[in-house]
């Protein structure tokens, strides 16, 4: 018997040819535990509808989506629709204790949002503790009916979700690390659509995509990994990049994709090689001494005319520290900036912000080492409240947060230099930065070398932003803005801040509510490398937060 989600998808496909208006699409996500075989070992994991990765959510631009999430496990649960703008519907954004309290065992909550002006590939994932290790899936937003892609229509589309796999329970991994005050163990394997590929003493062959010579395939690639930026390659094939983070780009060709946690990339694969089995490989990027899972996950592109038992044609794995590859890939990304899809970069700035991000070390009397590694922005390590920030803001409840998050670091120093004389201790607080409705923001995110420099894939909820500049070393406020791209910068919701460097973004605060910003390396989020923007209501009901739904979970 077809599943509920499969029936919905079938109904949607049947309706597409005769419907010209936006639809309301209903989904049901049952969060439950299921025994899952990976790496030839069996362990129970938390899943949605018993799938790993979870079901794909399909919709069209301007559709309204209702997803009823029912919690059947002992852990608290939330779902974040990563990259969905959530215009005035912050109650459906999903980060625990920011826009909602978690869904408790035996309870349910219906997320209700409209995909206004968005099309492309995004992802959904749990947004409480480390549950997104297995609770994640893809979101496919198709263009409006009758609206073509701004590139040749592919013959087929395929979703490819990249992830990490732990042999241990992930909550145990991070809890033990927090008790020690140290970094947690890295994952045991990477995965492609839930499989690591062939492994010793294991019969699993991994994921295989069959292709036909001469046809084009749109690969919707999602990085759902917890803690690692990844390289993606296919032996013998170039890929044409046409979209990132559900925003169209000027097409360009590459043989290596760089993709951080929370990011998505749409690439066209042309099946233009001889018959055979061609290896897909993903491997980690890290250009410092920070530990990563160095296992390469593999899958296969198989031409349909390939003889049985043909050996795989292997690809060359990039070096773990291949910074030049990541730089070239990010520098090649440009907004399409066409008449239909203009790049609406704010040309004036109301708020000019400078955020330093990195890790520090604080005293910890309960930790075995007497200290704990912490993350921070402008020297503030964010403390999660026990009530959702959005509820406290909406109902004007005092004492939950303060509005004094610093727009600049409290003390200037040589951020990427030798910081042996700089204090590693941070302050703690639940602080937000307030923005007026429709104000414009320029934010320079500066990495620091305190304790350990590394790349930070940074995600902003509630908004897309334009990446107008980046560089290595300390940001120069006098000369670096002269090189900003204000014409066709790439539009994203998650951006990598280079190791020992900086990234500059701009966005318009046209979405009232409380919006999380954090490093999408889950270990850094856990350590406190996060903050929130509070965007005030504008004039009238169309510029104000919608009232909370009746089934909003309680803390």
C-alpha cells in the first residue's frame, strides 16, 4: 500500500496539469525510532516516517505547506525548514527555544508556511540537540506552472543527500564531550543518500544512479552533515552549477563542488562518457588541524549499457586542505541577475555590523578538565532560554532576553594574528540585536584565531542575503569595501566564512520576528556560537507577525 506521503505526491502530480493556482499541500511527519542497517551494523535511530534520509517535501513556488509533525519518541523534537523565508510565520521556523518550544513525546504540531517567491532545492532538519544527524530530508520547490527553468530542461532530476554516520548514539557523543569540556568524537563515516558505499566485510553496494548516454540530469545536492564541509566529485564528468540555496546562479562548469552543512547546490550532469561505472565521491574539507572524519563515501553513476561486473572508474579525491578549490568554487558563484530574477542588493546601509566569530575557553567546575570549549560571537556565548524568544517578544514577557547584543566586538585585537596574549574567556548571555522593519544591514563576519581557527558555515534564518565580499586575514574597513560586488553577488542563506578570514553580506530586514543566526557546524552551535536578530513590526497587519497558532507547543 502506498504511504501517505506517496499518495499526496501522486495527487499533486495528477493535479499539476490542470491547476494554475497555488495549492495547499498537506504532509504528515511521524517522528519515530527505527532499526537501521548501515556499515553492516544495526542500531536504532530517530527517523521521519521510518526513512533515512527522510521523505522529500515537494511543492511549487507560492504554495502553502502544512506539515503535521507527531512525536513518537522520548526526545523532544522540532523541525526547521532550512532556507524557507517564513514571511511573518516565524512560529513555523522551528529552532527550539528561539521560535517555539519543542514538541514533546506524544504531542504534535502543524507547521504552516507559504513558499513566497522561492523556487529550487532546500532542506528540512531537526533543530534541537543533535537530532538532525538522522532527522533530515530535502525540500523541492518547483517553479510556478508554465514558468521554465532559466536553463535547458533536464531529462531527469535526482536528489542526492550527503550526511554523516556515527556508530554511537549522537546525543551520547555530544553529552560526553560537554561533560569533559572538550570537542566530541568525529563521525565514523560519510553517507550519500544514507549509504557510505562499499565497505570491508559488508555487502552493501551503496547508492547508484543509472543514466543514459546523451541525457541531462539535474542533481539536487544537499549537505545534511552535522559538522563537515564536503567536496563532491564524479569521475570523468564535469558539472554545470545552476543554483545554490534555492537561488539561480550564472551557470559555470566545475569538476569539484564545495558544499557546507545546510547548503544546497543544483548541478546539471551530462551523460557524455563511454559506458561504464563512474564513482561519485564525497570527502571532508578542513584547512586547519581540527579533526574531521576522513572517510570517503562513494556511490556510482552507471550507464545503462554497462556490462555486468564492470569495475568502477575512480575519481581523484581532493586533499583535505584544498583551500584553493573552495576559493575557486565560491568565487565562481554569481547571481543570475536577469530581468526575471534580479539581484536586489541593498545599495544603502542602515546598520553596519561587525561580528567576530570563533571559539574560546571558559571555566567549568562540573567539567572533568575544569574548563569547557565555547563558541562566541563578539565575545558573547549565547545561552539558550527556557522559553521561546519569539513568544517572549510577542507577549512582551520580560526577563527572557536582553536587546543589547553588541554590533561590534567589545575589544579590538588582531583577530587572525598570534593571539597568545588575548584572553580566551567569553561572556555569557541571551542577547538579541534589534532591527527596524525594512532596514538594511551590512554584516561583516570575521573569523578569529583564538584557540583554533577554522571555517564557519554561517546560517541566517528568515532571510536570504547577498555575499558581497570575502577575504583572508583581518577585514580592512577602508580598502576592502572598494572590492565589494554590488551587481551580481550570489544570494544564499548559508555562507562559509573562510579560515582566518572574513565574509561580508547584505540583507533587508523585511520579515518581522526573531531570527536565529548560527554556525551550522552543530558542535559550534552547541558551544554557543549563535545569536538572534529581533526585527520589529512595520506599519499595519501586513508588516506584522501573525498571531501564534493554537497548537503551538508549550515548554
